[in-house]
C-alpha cells in the first residue's frame, strides 16, 4: 500500500495537524526564564545581561540553579511537544510489534495507526511549532529566546541517535571557546548532515535544514558580536549585550 501524500489526507486529520501545531505553539511560548526570574528573583530577565530569554542569560544573571532550571523546563517543552504528536498521531504497526514495545515507547505507535510519513510529519509540525512559540511567544509580545534548549528537548525525544554526536560536540566547544553561541551555531550546521545519515526521511531532513536556517537567523546578533570580538563568554568579563 502506498503512503498518502499530505495533500491527500482527510479533513479530520488536517484539523488534527492544525490543533497539534496550535497547542505546541502555545506550549513553546511559555517563557520559563521570565517566570523563574520574576518568581524567585523579582527581576525581569529582559532587563539583565543580554536581555535574551534563554538559559545562558538566566545562568549569567541568576546563577547556576536558575540556569539549570530554565534549561530543564525549556527542554521539557520540546520533549512534551514530541510526546503529544506521538500520542495524537501515532505510527501504525502490527499487533506483534506493538506487543513487544516498552510501555514508554507505545504512545508513538498504534495498531491501525497512521502511515510512517504522516506520523513523521506530525513530529515535524510539533517540533516547528514549539520552536517558533519559544522564539515568538504570544504571551510577551511575540518576543522570546533562541530555542536551543527547546530544540535539545526535541532531539532527546525525537532523534535520540543524534545525542552521542551533538551533545559531546556542544559541551567540548563550550569548554574550549567559552562561547555558547559558537557551540549552538556549530550544532545547527551539523544537524542536517547527521540527520541525513541517521534519519534519512524527507520530513526530518526538511526540518533539520529549516531548523539550521532558523537558529542561524536567531543568532545573527551573536554572529555580529563574534566578528567584532564583543561576544559575551559563558564565564568571564561581559563585553556587551
């Protein structure tokens, strides 16, 4: 049986995709770094450091506990969006395959579920929506962070085979350069080739290229500061905003 194209999907499934995108966008828009700053420190993170609503600025402005809390909460947004997509639009499988699955993995599959390509597009829709929601939060005037922690949560839940490559590279670059932006941009560039090798599916490859372009665009001010030698390091003297 051939896999249906997205243009051939029935209307109820299209509405499911729209609902999934909306919910994941609203989930991604929750500004945890702003909430942590105001709730525990009575400060607005947008007025501190670089003004960015992300893990790095929270760490610099409020310390390690706050930075780690923001990292975990933002990553959970990405992972939660993937879990929701798998729950709403699971990939079809045989009864034997389903019976052999771990209970933790079963939400991703269903006997009589959807074709693989449809399930893959659902994952991509949820991933894109949560990233866009994080970067353009509807709760704070469509501002936001640079979505690296949320993207990390997506990779953990959706693309676990990439973790042994991307995580060590990210950590090593942060240790060597002390620039989180350099590590983030490098990971963004590595995403499409590693995706093509480990997950050679068209929806995932399209997502990886789009994510790379979006991350680079979100880091455009960091690129300018890096070229000018004015980028803030994770540890050390602050040179600018």
